[in-house]
C-alpha cells in the first residue's frame, strides 16, 4: 500500500509539473499569436500609408507634370516652326 501511495504522489507531482508546463506553453503561444497579429496590422497600415502617400504625391506633383508637358509641347511647336521656316526658305532659294 505504501508503494502505491508513493507512486500516486510521484504521479501527482509529475502531473503538476506537466500542468505548469502546459500553462507556460499556452501563455507563450498566446504572446506569440499577439505578436503575429500586431505584425500583420502594422504591415497592413504600412501599405495603406504607402498607397495614400503615392496618391498624395501624384496629386501634388500633377501640376508640375502638366507644366513640364506644356513646356515640352511649346518647345516642340517652336522646333516645328523652325523646320517649316527652313523648308520654306530653302524652297524659296531653290526656285530662283
């Protein structure tokens, strides 16, 4: 009978150790899961911020791009006028 009691006591101690380990593991797993969730939300917010910044930058830069496009078209129009004038003058001098 005393062997049986010793065996039960050992089993109870082992069971208690196992329960403590299970509780510690559960606590660590919950912390890990919390870190994962926070990481996911931070990544999600980072992408939202990047998208909003890109749209805002485009909105802010768009007038400058339009001005550059207008200047480019003006320069190209000037080049075209010079080419036309050159063609007209060369035609004028060849005719004589």
